[in-house]
């Protein structure tokens, strides 16, 4: 990967969404929001990404893609996944 490649949006987990939630984490905490990320990547990759970015919330692995995208409430999620 070229120098600075980790900073390219979408490269290796560096998405605008992940960084926006990271940047607004404290605001969300004031309203007692429970925040986590969900990814189809394996746990080892997620751990490295969370440390590299750094993300103040857990990234959950759905490597087997078992969370239904159209009905996340059935899995305890409150809103639709993109």
C-alpha cells in the first residue's frame, strides 16, 4: 500500500462512517447511546483496524453474515444496516 494509503476513505476500514462515529463518540455517550461497529471482516482484522484508527467502540464480527440486513431488529439492532 502506498504511504498514507490507510488514510484513503474506505481503505482498510478507514470509512467516513467509522471516523464520523469515532469523532462524535463523546456526544453520543452523553445521551447514553450504545455504539458498536458491525463488519464482515474477521476479528483479528477488526482489532487491528480499531487500534489503528483508533476507534473508541467495539467492532463486532459478522464474518458468516448472519445478521439480516433487512431485519436487524430481530438481532437486537434498532435500525437498518446499509
